[in-house]
């Protein structure tokens, strides 16, 4: 009996097991392409160019096992958002398009000891104060506006710089991926133009889908892991989602242009020039990796400064110290990143550039790169939904290393383009509906941003998380629900 198949625009996928669909290797494909999804999610994923893009990704030199699309996958620049590709670090390549323009776009969750009852009645005061004190929107304006010397320090030292300058405490570093600093970062590999774009944006949300959201924990599915993560029902937490702002965008753009100039031969072998890549071992590959690591550090400092400013806002609103409210970082995890990691492939350990674009690292219990506080239970994974839906905290699942190079989804995944969303929704109506129906208070720089991020614009986050949980790549720990939200 043959396996079920799914056809979309000339691409046929075969179901190899429940929730795992494969485009078989053929022609110039170096490996198969895999999509991890239920049939309902696969229908949605097939509505744009995601399947074509993940198939194109299999042409990259050095790609290992298969190109993978997560349950929240949607069309991106060359490489789909929700894509994972592990490329050999000796004989493969590294691709800025497979990392994304917003290098280290990511999320961090801060827990508190406040309960929802203690917050009720203060929602409008809190959202107004957060909006007034946390810079957001397009262009400049940050918590710290600095010269290029400060930017260079941030690029090379990451959150350690914030610690020295009073914007962090030691425990913040211990609960951040890589302790908030990527080794091998080189500020000299970042262009002056990128630094100029970043120097006035340190500690700012930006625009688009970036946000700061106060949430309440509605469900804890795993009591033991929930306790290890410091989560319990009715607790207030804060979720911050943003990246490396104009500095990261400019860095990606700079290196895409350099690749086009220096590695046209490799570019000509690929089905999509947006997959532009530098061969492993080339000077340009080394330079991009050092620049990307520096931009990663910039993004971690960006989120750290926003989190510390949020602590100060809570102090004023609740008239208590942030230490008394136990406002502690649960975890910070990157979404758009390529990392040299060692993985077991066909029984042998290999060093790979693991590209995760709109995908979250999800290392299981016992992995040495999971922070000590969580090593016995697995790495925290934070999955934002939309403004009107739940968000999830997962832990790295025991099957993640075998199935996905230690990765899972990063959010709900878009269903509509931003242009389509603005045609379908009016920002003021969305805000009013969220407040009246769900008691969610939203404040933004423009109504267009709210329309672009309306709940109906995204896939069903519950279904995305269910597939992750069923596959054992990211296990459900807790669910949160928005209380108030600010965005650019």
C-alpha cells in the first residue's frame, strides 16, 4: 500500500510518517525536502511559495539529511520562514538569505510573582506607561543612543556590556542562549553604514510583527517542567519580540551584495538567486559568520535593554521594586540565526552550519548547551501566537536532534501578506474588538501595524504547537494569554 500524497503546483509530497511529508530527491536536489505539518497546516503552507522555496533549498552545497520546513512555515526571502537547513561547515556554505534580514530576531520571556488579579484594573495605566517608555516604530530612537565606539563594544561583548553598564544582572546572562554573547563576533566585519543605522536604535522594538506583551499564564500542562521554569497558573509574564533593527538588515544586505560580486559561480548553480551563499572556508563565509555573530550580540542587548526598562515601568506602576516582584528572565532564544553545531549524521559527528530562519533551537534535556538551570528538563522554547490567541512555552523534545537538528517552530506563521492584511482589516476595529471581547489592551504607533498583525492574519498556533508536541521536537509546558500589548 503506497503512502498518502499531497500535490500542490507541480510539487508532490509523500507522507513518510504522521506529520512528516517529503518531497523526494530528484534532478539536481542534493537531499529530499521535508515539511512537518498536519494536513490542515499543509493546505495553508501550500498557498504561497513555501514548498517551492524549501525544495530550492535542497540545492545548496553541503546540505545534510534534508531541508526542513516547520509547521508554521510561510514564504520568505529565498529560504522560507520556518526553514531549517544544516550545511556542512567544511564542504558546504553559509547563506545570509537562510538566516534572514533581521538577524537574531527572537523572543525573551520574563516571569514575575504578580498574579492576574493584582494587575486587573491597571491595564490601561500599564500599557500607556510601557508605550511611553519603550521606544517603538520605524526609524531611530532607543533607550541608549550612542557613538560608534559603544556600538562596537555591544557587537563584540553582547549582554556582558549591558551588565557592566547597569542594564542587566548576572542571572540575565545565565538564562539567555549562549549567555548573551556569541564567540567569534567581529565588529570590524560590520559596515559603517550598518553601525550608523544601529547606534540610535539600541533598546527599541521597531515595527512590523515586533511587540512587547504582558501576559497571564492560563494553563500549565507539565507540572514538573513548569516548576523548573518557574511558571504557574494565573501568573503574569512579559514577552518581548524584536531583533537587530537596521543594523542587522543592513548587514544582511551588505553580504548578499558581496556574494553576488564574489561568488557568481555558486550563485549560478542555484535555482533562486535569493539563496545566495558563500562557500565554507572562503574569506567571505568567515567574514559573514563574524558579522552575523556581532549582529546577534546587538539583538540580545536590544532585548535586554527593553526588558530592563520594563522592570522600571513595573516598579512605577506597582510601587514595588522589580526584585520584590521577582521579575526574572526565563529565557531568550534566537529565531534568525546560523550556528556552527556538532550533530551526529549517519553515526559520525559533523560540524554543520545549522540555519534556523523563523525556527527555534529546541535542545532536549541533558544537552550540554542547555543552561544549567534547565538542563535536567530541556531548553525552554517560546512560541508566540497572534494578539488574540494564546502563546506557548515548550521544552526541547527528545526527538528534536534526530528529526530537526534540534529545532522546532517559532510562532503561528503568517497566512496573509501585510498588504493583504491591511486590505482585510482596519487597525482601530481590531483594537476595539480585542479590548471588548478579550480584555486585551493594544497600543501602537499606527493603526496599519495593528491591521498587519490582526489575529486572522496568522495560522492556528494551537495546531502548530500540537504538531510539534506530537512529533516530540518541542513538548508543551504552558500556555499564556495576552493582557496588554505595545507595538511599533
